[in-house]
C-alpha cells in the first residue's frame, strides 16, 4: 500500500507541475490534501445550459476528499467519482478509473465558495466543456462552474411591486429577487414609462445569518434586510437605474415557475383565450373577441406534477395539465360563458415572433419563426441584403421532448427548436445547407 500511495502522489504532482501524465501505475482511492486549504465539502449544482445542453447535474464532495457526479441529488446514479488533490490554489479531480495510459482528470480553482473549472469535466461518457464562446456575441464567454448549494431554506424567488408618482403620472415597478445556488442573487425590475417598457437588472452575492439577509451587488455596498417568520423579505432594493434604494416587502413567489400569460384559441368559434397565472397562485382568464366583451373568471391554482387545479372564486374547480409551457384546460367556447372546449394555451416563451441572424458561406441570413396561439407556425429564411427566401414553410407545432423543444412539423419532417435561456436554438436544413439560428422574441 505504501508503494501504491507513493506512485499516486508522484502521479498527482507530475500532473500539476508539468501538466502531463508521467507517474507510474494506476490511481488509488487515497486522497491527497493540502493542510489549511479552504473546505470544499458540500453539494454543488452544475448548470450547462449555456455550455451546449439545457441540463443541470450535481456534484458531492465529502470530508475525506472524495467526489461524485450524478444527474440528481440522490447520487444513486454514478457519473464519475474519485479523489481530490491540490497544489497551491489549483485543485484536481482524479477519477477512480484514471490510469497513466488513459488519464481522466479535471482541474479547477476556487471562486468564493464555488468551483471554476479550467479544463473539461468528464461526466459519464461525456466531457463537459469548461468554456464556450457565445455564438451571437463572441465577446461573451460562458464558463463551467460548480455552484455550492447553501442556505437552502432561503433559496427561491421572491416578488413584489410598488407604485410611485413620477413625471405627472404613476410608474408601477414589478420585481423579482432570485436567491440561487452559489450564494448568488439576481434582481430584475420591469416598469413602463412614456409608453416604453424598461428592464433593470442587478446581480451579486448574498449571505444569511439567522434572520438577516445580506446582499452585495457587483457594484455597490452591502445592504442588509430581514427574513420574516412567514418566509417573506424586507430588504432595500433599487427598482431602476435612477431610483433610490429603499426597503420593500417581497413575498415568496410560490408559483413563479408557472407564472406567465398563456394564449390559445377555442376550437368552436375560434375565440381567443388568455390565461394569466401569477407568482402567488392566482389566475385570471378571458374568452372572447379582442374588441368584444369577454367572459372572465378569477381564482387560485395549484400544480402537482403536470396536473393543475384551478379553483374559481365562484363555482366548481377545473382541472387540466401544465407541461412544457403548454396549459390545457376546458374553458367556455363562447363569450357568454356557454359551451365547453379543451383549449391549449401557449406560454409567452413559445408564442409570438422569434427572429435571429446567421452567416453561411460569408452570406448573412435572417430567420423568422412565428408561433401562433392556435398551434400553427410559419418560417422564413431570407438573405439579409435582400433577395428570394431560401426557405418558406408553415405547419403545426408541439412542445415537448428532451431537451424541451418546440417541434415544427412539416409533412413527415420535424425540426426541433431547443428552448434555452438564450432563445430557440434551431438548425434548418435546406438541401445540403444547414442554417443555424438562436431565435429570440
């Protein structure tokens, strides 16, 4: 065992010192640590959405300097495990199946309590990229991070709003504060003034000490607030670039994951159906013509899995499904509230006009995809400088699959538009030419 451990240490040092793999023998499960280094112990979230796939995987580091990767936090599925070594401020995962002939490692550094990878991360049979350049903006580079999961009881989305009088009118601010893995927060405020809609963003790090919440913006000084017994927050926020930072009350956004406007059409009469689900479990729905008097209903809703139950303020409850940004519920199919029809409503994420540009053989092209409330679509790809379209087609679409996609059906061919935080990622194949787009609304 002493000889084997020595070979492991020599192997590890050679990797760090020479960035080569020259040690003898196979690795063992023994851990090499550096006395007095920061603790890595904990569970981490690794989001690779911007690095090639809309997927989140998990990492666990134990007190004995061993690690394991898994697709979920039960860690029953092993996607890679081994030991951790370090030299100075450089750390390395050394996988249990690594050998001198086929080395399997990943190097990283500490960024606060998070891990910033400097090489690819082996995960099962794949290698997760440690950095990717944004296709639309080469100045943006996405990096592979393992975000530590701390303060779990406070993680989530909080929301609030307030109205102020300004410039002879009123301005309503609607905002969310997301406390996320990695001790990071993201604040976003939306408001309208002068007929224009504005968005203000702020991000930084947070900490929790008992009932005290601290926010440290990327630019600015730390502010503190209170975590109330009901889970709500009272904390100073800045709702716009010009506004002063003042304490506001934010409630836990229990249904934030489902919030939004869902647009659909009734099968009979083709009336528009607009369903608004809010962040606190409330809903409003209207059925009718845009210029007519619609049938309306308000109430509360709850979601369990893909099942949604809507309880109106008066009358019996309704049930339906909510899956992949598609809400399916039976509503009246007439503006007077009569009849009944199952209606698919499409979330704003998968409804409306999406555009993007791409370059193929040094020629710029513009792509436009229109997703309509009746489940139909149109696609057009045209040269940016003008000229005939290289693709024009229409058909019906569905939402589903893995990764979650808008699936454009055209005859026997289905084109997948992968839904991600950057937009709809899609490749249209015309003849032998591929036109790749990131389409944004």
